[in-house]
């Protein structure tokens, strides 16, 4: 089995140490990554930490640029000299081959992960800094013919751009008409920051998460908005001198806000902003993946400036209904964010993280969801799920077997009610069981994922059922 992702290069590996119940775990992302395991074994800690790093790393290059730490010799251009020449001629060229790119990436990744572990991990979990004092996320970056960075272009001001490109032997940086607002030191930092983005952007996907709390967010996000408005009103009252001794903003903030981990907070903000997405089409809109959710739920979703609604299809002689999302079933609420993501947000560089996607779905819809996950992968998304569903895993395994050649394949697939597009290549999957304070990697072959955590449970319950049934039969025969 090839250890490569769908772009043909070897991926990075993430290592987690001393994070919650996780003592030491290593995770490599596939096109589809599955993490199973018993409750309270650290799955959420791993997923939240990974999400936090992928969400925040683009902020940390600013920290790298300003950090007073010696750079390896001959690794990076002289930023001050670069800025000077860029201001004079609008372009700067310097040697840059695969080996130099690897060395630069490895060094920047080391700084980023160290800074994130020390300064940002507690913010991801919205906890006190001492909680994660010993916690570390590391990235195992393998320097074996890594991919060239993608050409990079960003708008500096309206109609003026900074561009960076590399052909494997040299890099060229160009910038349209440097404005006077850039002092030489500021321009050097600005270019260095975007150079870091240029180096790493092709290595890391953009994360989008559907947390386990998504089922309740549609119920309380408006109350959160009300609380925020209360806070604004209270702070306005503080401007009145006679009220300053009566109202303490610190006490009010403490009483009216709760601590949310970053993934939950981002989920809340996303749900709150869904009405603003109505005019956008996702990069994979043409694949109509959201129609699968319509079929699963027997209806579709609509968003207005006032609320989000679920509109059912008429069933038999029954009438359709149009209700606010908070009145819909938990399964309908749980898939609403995914529906709007597929319709308005999803892009080819997204990592879609879903915590227990099978929650509140009947077994038939869990099987349909497994096929939908395979369609996500074929549309170019990366997907990471945590799961307790053996139905989901068994159907994924069926899709893996469908990817292999065998006699009368077309007829067999039709007989079993699979479409020609229902398949998953085994080398696109990474699977793990969270156990023993870490992650155990599962074998993935032409028969699918070998995940004994479910097999052991099924064996135990089957043995118990067989013994109990035999004893009941003995009594009846007696």
C-alpha cells in the first residue's frame, strides 16, 4: 500500500504528547481518516488540537517573523536587502531548490509547533495556561522530494499584488508599486510573513469542523447573540459616570459568558453566519452533494436573515411542513451545517472534520452517510471522522472492496444497489483506534479497515446472546 496522499507526495505526520489522556500519539491524514475508540480515550483532544493548529498556524508566521531567533545560515534571503531591492525594482530573485525548501520548511514548522504548544494550545480549549503546560504538538516532516510550494499571490491594496513563485531552481518575488506606507523594516516583515505562507500552504489543509455540540447550537445561538447585546448595552451604561460604581464590566462578563473550546466557538459563529452565505456557491457545488442530505432527511434547508428553516417533502398523502430549525429533529439539526457547508463553503483544500457523524442517524442513514463520505473524497475534500459506528465502518469496507477488480463487477454492484461511483481506494484511507493513551494504526487492505475494537464488542454480545438463547431453549424443551 502506497504511503502517499491524493496529490502523490508523502504527507506530514502530527504527533501529540501529554494532551488530556493522550500520552503519545501519531496521526497521518489520508483522504479519509477514521478514528474510533471507546469513550474518554482522547479522540476529542486529538481532533481539537489538530483543528486548532490548522486553523491558527497562518497567524503564527507573524510570531516567526518578529521572533528574535537566529535563522540557519544561508537558509533564507536577507529580508532587509530583499525589501530594498523590491522597493527599487519591484522584483527580487534568489536561488531556491527542493533541498533548500525542505530545510526552510522543517525549521519554520519547528518554530510554529513550539510556539503553538507554548502559547496557543490552552486557547484552543479555552482553559487556563497551566492546564497544557506539558502538552506538545509536533509535526514529523519528511524531506523526501516534497512538493514545490504553490505559486502565491495576495492583494496588498486594491489592484496591487505581492506574488511569489518557484520553478525548483529559483524563487521570484514581485510586488506592484510599493506604497510609501511601507517603511523598509515593515516591508521586510510583510514579505517574510507571506513567504512563510508560501512555504507551508500546500502542506496543510484548511479545516472545517462539525463538533459534537452541533446538535444544540441551533437551539441556543440566538440566546448567545442576546447575551452579547446585553453586554454591549451594559458597557455603554458604563460610559455614564453615575453608573460606574454600580456596574462592574468584569463581573458582568464573568456572569454572562461561558468558556467554549475553539471548535465549538467556530461552529457557533458559522451557524450564526449561515444567512450571509446564501449568495455563494462552493467550489464543489456542481457535484450536488447536498442533494444526498436532502434525500436522507426527506427535505431541504433554507436560510433568511431571521432564521434557518427545514422544509420537508410531502410523504404519501401527508402534507409537507416548513418549520424553524430548532423545532426539527436532532438528525435534521445535526446535518444542517454540513448541508450549507457543501452548498456554500467547501473548497478543494478543505479538511472536513466531523465528530461522530452517525449521531442521531438510523442504521440505514448511517450506511448512506458512509457512501456520502466516499463522494466527498472523490470530490477532492479531505475528511476526518471520529466514530462509534460499526455500520459506518462496515459500509466503508464494502466501498473499498468495490474499488477492487473482480468478475461480473458491474452486475454485482447493480444487484447490491451500488452505483458505479460508490468506491474508496484502500490507499486513500488512514484508520486508528484510540486506546492505551495513544493511537493504534489499523491495517487497511483490499477488504477494508481491520478495526478489532468493533469486532471484540460484537463477538462478546453474540456469545452472550447464543448462550442465553440455548439456556432458554433448554428450559422450554424440559
